[in-house]
């Protein structure tokens, strides 16, 4: 707290610092915050204001548009990557659920339009189990 108070008290003194100009005995010109000779004169220092011409402002606007476009592209790419990752995670859950259902055992069938059941053989189940395991290894590692 004391440091903050000290800074607040010294800040106006720093902002109003005076610059002096003087010439020494050898004719060299010096500048400083303290007068260095009897002929020291205060110098008014004005801040430099940089005026940008129309071409510079246009170039800055184009640069800003370029960076805005890159940011937008990056955001779209991240959104697409997140969507693809969510889709892949959903696919992996479905594949794992199908494999778990087959591994639980039981008799599986496929129904046709007339409602007739065609039961799946053990060889077909083994083939489906193998296909699911391969697909899980490829897509979900």
C-alpha cells in the first residue's frame, strides 16, 4: 500500500520532468534533466504525432482483414475437427456395443418383409465378430 502511495505521489513529478540544453566550453551541445552550465535553457519537448496517410490506413485495414479471415478459417477448422471427433466417438460406441451384444451370445436372426426369421449361423457370427473387432481396431485406437 505504501509503495502504491509513493508511486502515486511521484508520478506527476516524473511526467513534468524538465529537459535542459546547454553548450560546454568546447562548443558541444548537451541535453539533460539537470542544467549542466550557466547557459542552460529549458527545452519544450512535444510528443511526436504520427499521421498515417490513406495508403497506410488502407494497408493496415487489408492486413486486419487478412488476419480476421485466418482466425475465421482456424475457428471453422477447429469446429470441423471437433465434429469429426464426436462422430468418430459415436461410431466407436456403436461398434463396441454391437460387438458386446454378439459376445453375450444367444441366437440372432434377420427378418424379411413377410416377417419370416432367418437365423444367423455360428460362422456368420464369427465373421461379424471378426469384422467388428477389425473395424474397432482401425477406427477407435
